[in-house]
């Protein structure tokens, strides 16, 4: 029998990375889907499709200008959907390879940190999933600190994403990440206990 696969999703700035790090400390194999997406956009076929859709100037000297792509891709929900349509099939292939590798290494728990877990259809690879959510003000503060976005880009990023309810609606577990480390640790421990009981 393979490892238990737990999806981890939520809106931008909710603190998924902090939560996935807690699972890793408890021995989980964590797959960072943002890193897989970075690998996906390095593939020539994906680069070609991205330049066709978002402008040839997003590629300079054969390399992707990620900032320019992000600016254009996150300016509307339609553009986000277009980006996802191009990258998701490749990310899913890479995900399946990573899950296979984790199983071969004998891990009992795989945590799939995937911002677009639901939209990409990657939730079908999971036994259950956790939604990590936070208030819009907190998310704005975290994004500002992490990505140094202008106010215009910040508004675009938040508008292009989904509200908390989109993530929590069908989630088996919900973590409210409101800058309380002890509460986060407790939530992760409780989820791990429930998974082990399955």
C-alpha cells in the first residue's frame, strides 16, 4: 500500500509554506508544486505556448522573464485560467513522478503543497486535502513582505485569486492561519492523528 497523500491548498499569502514545513518536521515528504511549475515552464513546448499567449518579450535570450509573465498572467482571472491550461498538464505529470519517488523511498505521508490543487485536478491524486486560509488583510501584508508588489499588482493578484470559501467548501480539513504558531502546530498535530486513525 502506498503513502497517504494529503493535498494542501489555499489562496496566495495564506501561509501554506509555513504549514507544509510543519508537516515536513513530522516526517512528511513535501512536494512543492510551485517548484514543479517552475520546472514546467522551462520546457521548450511550454515556453512556446506561453510566448504565443502572453507576448514574445516574456522570453529574453531563451530564458523566461517570470516577473513579466506574472504581471500579465495575474492581471485577470481569464489570464490565470490561460496560464493554468498551459502549465497544469505538465505539472500533473511531474507530480505523479514525485509521488512515485516518495513511495519508492518508503514515506508514509506525502504532502502536496499546491495553490491550484482544485483547478488543476490534482485533488484526484489526494486521499484528502487541507485548506489553509487567512483574512484578506493578513494575506495582503504577507504578499507585500514576500513579493514586494506595487499596490496595483497587489490588487490584481488578490482579484485574480479565489475567496477562502472556494478552498474550504470541499476540504476535509481547514487551518486558519492568523499568525498564531502554537495554534498552527496543534492543527497539524490533530490532522496527523486523524490521518493515522484512518
